[in-house]
C-alpha cells in the first residue's frame, strides 16, 4: 500500500506534460461534441499570466494582480427603476465565480454588490407608480437582494446609495475634487438620455436618439457644476498605455482609447431640475449627477473617507476588479479614473466588460415582451444548471444568445449525462461491489490511471490561469473536458466487467475515479456550489477539506475504507422541447 501511494504521488507531482498527452490522445479517440473545442483550449495560452504558483495559496499572478493581495471585486450597482433581469444575474454570477475561486485559493476577498438608487430615472419611475422615491427604492432594492440570495451569490456587502454613510462619503469625495480645483460652476445645455443617465454630444446621436437607441431630451440651459474632464485626456491615454491590461477584453480597450483620443469635454456633474440625488455640499440648489454618486460606492462600502491603517479601505483599495457590462464601460474606464486621478487616489487594477444577452436572436426589451426573468429561470432549471449555462455558453466578454433549447441541450449533456451520470456510476459501483465503503485492496497503478490522476492534479493550475484572466468560460470548458476524460476512462476500464474477473483491479479503477471526482467537485465549487458539495458529501470528503489547498494534500485524499451511502442523482434531466420545424 505504501508503495502504491508513493507511485501515485510521483505521478501526481509529475509534470502536466503527461496530463496533456493523455488528454490529447483520449480526445482523438473520442466522440464528445466538446472534444475539439476543449483540445484547442488545452493548447491555448491564456494571456496575460506572468507566473503561476501551483500547490501554494493564492492564484497565478498577472500584470495587474500579484495573486496574493486582498482582492476587492465588484458588480455594478443596479438601478432600482425596474425589477432584476438576466443582465443583473449575469454580472453577479461572473463575480461570484471569481470571488469563490479566489477564496477557495486562500485569497482574502471582499465581494461587493448593491443598488444605485438616485437620479432622474428612479425619481420618474417612483412618481409614475405614485410612490415616494425612498419607499420605491426600499422595495426594489430588496428584490435585488432576494435575487442574489436565490442565485447563491456570496457577496460580502450589499451597498445602497441612499445609505447615509454613502451620501457622506460622496460629499467628502466632491469636496476633495473642489479642493484640488477639478470642479467649477458653469451652465449646461445639451442632450441627455434619462434611460442611460448619460450626456451625449450632438455628433453622437443616431436618427435623433442615443447611440444605444434610448430617447434623448434637450436639457435647457441651467446652472451646473462641471468636472474638468478635458484636463485628463493625456493622463488617461498615458495610463492606458502604461497599463495595457487595465481594460479587458482588448477590443474594449481600443474603443476606450479612440473615445478619449476623440477629445474629452468637461462633464456636467450636477442638476437643478430634480431633487432625487445627493445634495451638492454648500449649494442646496444642486443635486449630484448620478454617476459621480454611483461610482463612489466602490470606496464608500470600504469605509471611505476613513483611510486609517487596518481599515477596509486600507486593505482592499484599489479594487482588484470591476466587472461591468459593455454599455457602462465609458463611465468606469474614463470618468472614474479621471475622478480618482483628480482626487489623488489610486486607480482600480482591472476593468472587465462583458457582453450582452439576446433571446432567441433578438434584443431583449420590455416592448418586445422577451425579458428573461432570472427567478423564472431558476424555478425552471434550478440554480446550479442556470449558473452553469450562463457562465459557459459564451466566451466571457462576448455577446450571448439565450434559448430554452440551448439551455436544455447543454445542461442535459454536460451536467446530467456527463457529470451526474459519471458520479452515479462510480458511487453505485462502489456501493454495490465494495461492501458500501471506499475500496481498500488497491493494486499497482497503470499508465492510464496515473495519467488521469495527473490530469486531475493539473486542473487547479490550469483553471487558476483562466480565472486570473477572467476567462470563466474556458475554466468551465476545462472542467467539462476533465469529466469527459474520466467518462472515457471508465468506459475503457469497464469496472463492471472487472468485478467478475479482477476485483483488485476494479477497486483500483474505482479509487482512481473517486480521487478524480474529488478534484472535479472541489474545483467546480465556484461555479456550482451546492451540486459540488452534494458530490463531495457522497465521496465522504469532510467539509473542512474542500479548499484548493487540500487538493494535493496526501492526508486529504479519498479515505480508504470509509463508508459510502446509496448515491442520489445530483442533476436533473430536462425534457427536450419539440422543435417547431420538426412536424
Ligand atoms: O448601469 N445582457 O445599472 P443597470 C447582459 N446603475 N448584461 C446586461 C443586459 C443584458 N441584456 N442588460 C443590462 C447601471 N445588463 C448603473 C451602474 S455602477 C457604478 C452603476 C447589465 O441596472 C449592464 O451592462 O442599468 C450593467 O452592467 C448591469 O446590467 C447593470 O445595469
């Protein structure tokens, strides 16, 4: 037995070359529809990793993250003018997967989400409903909290911009900008889109509308405070040049650079024609532009303006990662860094702009009646299948299209057939043929056993690189490939045949598979927390041994002789809808 363990350890610690060799040769023989994509994936490099730290605490370091420092990750704060939709679910999920992955890697994470409650849009919607803005905000903000809970989002804090601490922080920030000479009083007239809460130049309008398709209104000349954005054109361009990984994906960086090169005009940052906003200090006629208020949430949640040593601000600022939708990149990549530069505060380390979902090929909009309600999605498919689909269906950063057909096909294939069925097969064989306990009489490992184990052992390093560069879909594809390889292995080894011919070999195969499943389930926790934990329960992995540091610990391997109970199915299977064109 000691000898076996030594062989096992030697193979596991061997280079991932053997793992790749195994996967490639298996893939060539295979029939999985995912094989080609996954093989390409294995040979691709994920930029911009600068080094890796397998086996230690932390994540691979990049040009924008050292892999060990405290990590603030943020969703945008959501407007409360409407109920939560798939876009909100998507951004929150992406952050959750990254936050959970970081925590399981031993990182100190502060994951922030919340609601954006001021501005003309919210005031108008509340009035239309005959409600006081604050009552309306309380109600809708709660529905966002409820959604996060339903999606099993692990945020550490939920900020609301109507909280008094936040308002005080924004006023402090404003005063800082005034003290630095970055704000002046002038007058504004021009185009404004209430839906986008954004000012547009005449030249940006398309057929009399905002470039986003939103209606615009003409703001008649009124007094307004301005932020001297035009002073920051060169500094911003220098910053992007010196930090090419500040904005991702790269195509988005190019958009931002050309926007700034096109010239920046000073930004109107206060209004006098409505009240629902943070009052401008020392001028009761003005409320602040909602974006200066909203962006400050990323610091106020950390206790800003308190910057004392040991405070959350001291620990987590600058934020490590702001995840935003592509529509709000300008605010985060241009206005926010300029405000921070003006206030002499450090800039966030990285912005990632994700794409937008359409439904059955069409833009999602209330007027088309095709809004996807995330609550309904979870009711229909369950939380983990929903998480799995949204995070794996499209490359993170690209637009995606939702259809029930795609959802059902994917979760049936990857979860029910491949992962769930594999788990069920392994655990049923152990339960039925090994006296309801993890086998103890295990033989020498073959080359195939060792290759599969080595492949599982390299998963952490491989997926770590993908998460470090926010390639969430690639992380999932890598996991799918691992499960597929384990399925191929069980089919080739056929332990159900070995049970009649060679029980020791059957035991060995089942033990190898349980150990591979331990890796898979531990590394799937960020994506599918409850299903992974169900699998880990079935494998008998103690709750305090499910962190990534336990993956390669000899003492945390599947415990021989431990009792197993009758396995339960982990993933449901869904009825495939009949295609409209099939009759
Ligand atoms: O913009 N697909 O809030 P918000 C994917 N309050 N993502 C989508 C989407 C879709 N179809 N529709 C919207 C705000 N989103 C501000 C943020 S942060 C300081 C202030 C995404 O509720 C959108 O891209 O309008 C954005 O990232 C998020 O939903 C919140 O949008």
